[in-house]
C-alpha cells in the first residue's frame, strides 16, 4: 500500500503522516508550500517523502498521481477559514480549493485506480433540531459558504468514484495549527473572563485520535459515509471552554452567552453539530476515546513540547 496525504501542514494531515509512518505504511505528504511546516518531537512526518502540490492545478494533480501511483489518497487539504470564506474576494479561491481541488483529486484517483478518503464537515447540514445527524442523511442545507463548498466536494467524490470514504468531523483540534483550545489558552493569559457561546452543541475531535481511525478505515473495504468525533457525549462550546480552563489550571471564568449575544461571526454556525457515530461500531471500527481524555492528553503534549498558543 502507498498512501498520498494532501494538506500535511494542517492539523490532521500531519498526524495522519505520523500514524502511517508508525504502522510502517509507505506514505507521501503533499501541500502547497515547498516543504513541511512541522512541529517538534512528532517528526515521523518530516522524515517521509514530500511533494509540493497545488490541488487547484488539474494538470499538476494528474502528473503527480501518474508519477507517485498511490493506492489510496487521504484528502485533507481544504480552505477551512470559515468566516473568511464569506468574503466575496475569497470565494473564488475557496471554491477552487474545496470543490475544484477535490474534483481534481477524485478524477485522478479514478484514472489511476486509487481509493480516496475525503474529510468533510457537519456544516453540510442546517444545524437545526437536537437529533444527531446520521452519516447517510441526505437532507443537506449548508448555512455558510464553507459548508456549501465542502458539500460540493462530497458530491464530486461520489460522482467520480465507487471506492471512497467520506468522513465528517467537527470541532477539530491538533498540535500542528490553530484551534479553539489554543485560542482559549491564549486568551486566558490576559483575561479574567471569556465569553463563549453555550447554544451550539457538538463534540470535539482530536486529530491524533482521528488519524488512528482513518488509517484503520483505509485498511478496510468498508466504504461509505461516516461521522467521527471523540466520544463522551454532546457538549456546548462553553462546556468545552470550562473543561479547558479546569484542566489547564486557569482561574479564568467562562461567561456563557447565546450566539445572538456573542455576534461578530461573518459565517452562520449550526446550533446542532451532534453527529451520530454508531455506524463506526456497526462496521467494526473502534470509536475515538472520550473527549475529556483527549483534552488531557492534548494539553500534556502542548506543555511537553512547549508550543506557543
């Protein structure tokens, strides 16, 4: 097996490369920059082959696939700046990356007979109600442009391939990049109180844990749609923030506010980000650990590596 991972400079891509290397699976990383932007200590990714690749360049994608001939492509590369995606001047780029780029990867996978794993988001749904979203639900109604482009990416994969995994995730955090936990820790250094919304409900996803599951997936033939976040029940962003403060030993108080009270965001966020993950167990996959355990391990890693927030 040979695996190509796109977007390896992101949180998930980097952890995927490390997990593949740990299992001695041949892997190649790609991103738009000429070299890895790695982090200390988790360096297996940096020791693996790397190719600079702009996924929006169709000819470059097909040339890379012809040269590398991976058996699986794990497609993590994406525009993920949700609010910036709402700006009119960014929309062409967002579409090029999330839709055309994904279609390029899927088309090349079809031509060179490679399987594909595509990372998507709960933002493809309308975020209403309280019922967890089933992975095979087709009631799509994205609330923002980012969600719309990720949905179009899903459709591109489905229309071109038969052997694919589409995995929707939410509230992602990892060592190699920005995330909610790092933001809370940074703000807690000079704020006695932080306002956090308490009416958006979901579950966090630790990329280190997710990477283990995704590698398990590509070693199987259990294709289809999945949802994957850490276990431990559904919580609000305010619940998560309070847990971060408690686990990190911070005295900063979390002020619970509604989304309307908080304001500010350009992109509309879903209130219901609950994802039904029961299909994982039904198909023989091991669910991700409890989010509280993930948070504990993550903070330990942050401190151990002395990473800046």
